[in-house]
C-alpha cells in the first residue's frame, strides 16, 4: 500500500559527498530519501518508487537535470521537480521553468531552508490539482463527448469495451470508498483509456487474428498516444497520466515507461486489472470469452507479476460480491413472479 507517513524525496547529485550530505540531513528531518549519483540511475528509481518530489542537480555528466525533467514531464507522473544549480546557470533555470520544472535552489543549499522548499513545492502541486479538479467539470464533459464520439466512429467494439470497463471501475470505486472527485477521475480515465487507438491504423485495430511483431509495437503505442491527446487539455492532465500508464506491469515489465510497483499511478493499476478482465471475459471476433470465473482465475494467477496483488484481491471480492447480489436478486424476482402467477390463478 501507499506510504502514508513519510514523504519520499529523490536526490540526484553527481557530487557523491554533496549528495550524501543532503540525504543525511533529510533523513534526520524524517523524509524517506532515495539517492542517485546520475540522472540515468535517478530514472530507474523514478520507475520503481512512489515519489513526492525530485531534487536534481542541473549539470551532470551524461544526461543533464534538464533532460531528466523533460523525460519525467513527458511521463505525466506529476511529480514536482526542483533543480539544484549554481549562480552561473540561472539563465538555464528560466528554460527549465518553461518546460514545467517546479522550482530551483542555488548552491550552496541551505539545509535549514530545504524542508521549506520541499513542502512548498509539494503543497503547490497538490493545490494545482485541487484547482483543476474544481474547475474541470464542464470542460471535461465537452471533451469526453467529443473524444468518445471519435472513438465510436473509429471502432464501435473499442467504445463498447471502454463502457464496460467504466461499469467495473464504478464497482471498484464503491468497494474502495473513493471520494466523489476520485470517482469522477477514475470514471473519465476508464472511459478514455483506449482513446489512443484513434491513431492506430484500421488494419491493426480491426485485425481478427494475432498481430505481427511490428503491428504489436504499433498497438503498444496507444497508451502514449492517448496521453498526448489528453495532455493537450490542461484539466485532463491527471487522466493523461492514468491513461499513459494503464499497461505498466507491477513487476516493471510493462509499457511505455517500465514503471514498477507503486511508482505506477494508483488508478492506472486499477484500470490494468479491469481492462485485462474485460478483454478475457468478453467475446471477440476470433474467440469466445472465458466467462467470469475463468477470467478471475487468470487475473489472480498474475497477481504480483502483472497486477497489484492488493488490488487483485479487492477486485475479486468485488466481482464475487456483485455476482452473489445478482443471484439473490434473480431468485427474489423469480419468487415474486411465481407468487404473482399463483395469485392471478
């Protein structure tokens, strides 16, 4: 489950002594600290850990802090990035802010001020998300209708699949006791998770048998394409992140960014399970669906490798409870019908 008490900070600093000094200080201020001595190593940590903020040196051998920021922003991970820089690099900082970097601090870093910088940027990011949440309803509804009409025109099957995933998502929302804003975000993400298939060639999208390797690589592009479409709408930035990562595997072998475990957005982990289940359970042109129980067995078998094991457990409980409720309702309806016939006679 997500870490609740400590905030996780990633420090990327090629000066080993300086990086260890910053890490030592923050650990004693009760932060959960990860340390890397290169941007490449930092990207590996970003793919594997759930982070609240990234502190990165601007100038490093190989990949710079600026290039790192570009890559993280492109992933739509929504993690505030603070660059550590020298006075001579202030002109570069302006460029960094323009591409989406949250803030910067100048060396030598004041240890006393470091928690203020961290908390300010984490709070600012959460505030931005809250403001977008409050203002996005009308924009999102218009965007949703337009995008779903486009998807329906492209491929009616994909549209129907997405609507079935939405129904499953709302069951999970009930089971997880999500707040209204969270339910809305999950609903939108489920509706739009395959929107990137608009950019997929028809010969791949509607192919009845198995795809060739080149075609499969094209098909795997749809989460990235979908996130780029949605990312054009500022109010849909969180949905863009969820859509981009809904094919990331829990063991880090998924795509497009190879995220692992809790580094994968929470709602993306939910959608991966629902998407896979619906695809297994439903009839396709080239095969019959497995049905509920067999599909759940496949999902459970892949818990911990493909899927978040905790969320698999919740999903199976949800489906079994819903199946039981439907059985009880069906029996009740049959009893009512039988009683009505008897009374009529």
